[in-house]
């Protein structure tokens, strides 16, 4: 299908025919990439996609420890970081 690139303010827009979008199954947010001089539009992955698997793998490797020492408890925080008056 042929369409036009339309200038809107400082941006430009490509209008896609409804039939083309319906056939693609795309909706909501999409990713647009430039590959070999072509624009490729694909479904956007949800935020934090794959994080659960990455965390499980880190735990299995023992690589899920805090980098800045142990997490403070209420008692250690109060004893070390506060001066009570």
C-alpha cells in the first residue's frame, strides 16, 4: 500500500490504513526500528518483560545479593544513623 508522510508541527506522521493495522494485530504501544533503510513496526514488549526469569536465574547462580552490604533493619538504622535527643 502507498501512503504519504505528513508534517505535523516539528514531527512527521505516517498514516496507516485501518485494514493494514487490523491485519497486523498491532494495537496500543508499538516499537519502531530502522533496519536496512526500512522502518519496522512491531508490538512493544510490556515494561519489565523478562525480569522474573532474570531474577530466578540470578538466585540460582547465587548472584542476587545486595551490592552495598546487608539491608538495614529498624534496630540497626536507629542505633547507627540517629541521634536521639
